[in-house]
């Protein structure tokens, strides 16, 4: 029961719960965006090179894992089908970089065979994936 002499309190809006909800939504979007990154190719143990550079053009990844399995993107393929698959992937582009990502224990002959197949495609630029050698970089 109110007394007649008591002044009216102005209405207040408590924004703390709203801030909590917005913060929770923000955290959700940040964490979920980390899982949206697209990675092509298979995990391979790349050799290191001091002169390694990042390629910023459209690229197709051809991977050779430690067991000698050949993949284009994430699709397992045979060496005889490699040229056809890469040509089908680059039909829409004028120039494309094909990155060869070969595990360092893969036989050199297999890498040369892959290079030979890819060099037969005229509009392709070739690159070999490598990790930047940080130890030599600091010297």
C-alpha cells in the first residue's frame, strides 16, 4: 500500500540481461565462424623452404600423401585420370594455379609423374606447397 505523500519512481529498464544475451550470441557467431573455414587437400607433412610464399589466386590442390594416394581436392583419383579431372575443374577459369601438396616421404618419381601430367594442360600454373622454414628465417 502506498502512502499519498510518496513520490512516483520513474520507470527503469534493466539492460544487464539484454547485454548478456547479446554477448552470448556474439560468442556463438565467433566460435561457429571458426568451423566454417574451408580447407582443401589432405593433411600431409610438407617439406620446408625459406623462399615459400603465399599464393592468393584461385587454386586447385593436388595431394600425394605418405602412402602415395593421389587426390584432387578431397577426391581420390588415379594418375591416368588426373589431367581430365583438373581440366574439368578449370573450364570456367582462364588461368588457375594447381598446388601440388606432396608429403616429404613420397617417392620423387611420383611427384615427377604428377608434374608431367599437369604440365600437359596449357592454362595451368604449377606451384609446390611447402611450409616456411622459421629457423632459417631468423638467421
